[in-house]
């Protein structure tokens, strides 16, 4: 198992994960990142806001980004008129 840190960024600000979480595989990490992003979006939507500028970067113990999920890629947005 490897420890990964999920850091929330929007290009100008960041919220760093000081503890990290251990995952058995990259697939498990990707599933957790998707669930985390959708949960963050759900909280924002409940407050009447949806900021698609954010992304969640999963970093290994050396600080290398191993997976990135922009919020806009966590959902399918169906525009009006389609």
C-alpha cells in the first residue's frame, strides 16, 4: 500500500492534505479521487455554488502528482438545447 495526498487547487490557491491516505492500487486511488471531488461539488451545490476551476491532485510521498482530476471532468454537463 502507498500513501497519497489529495491536494485541492484552483490555479491560485491550494488546500494541502497533511495526512494522506493509503490505497492498495492506482484504481483504488482514482475511485477515491472521483468520490472526493463529487462530494466536494455536492457540498458546493447545496450552498448554491459550483466552481469548476478546481482540481484535485493526488501526490505520492515524494510530492509527485500521480493523478489529477479537474472538477469539470468529474461530471457530464449537458448544455441546454441538446
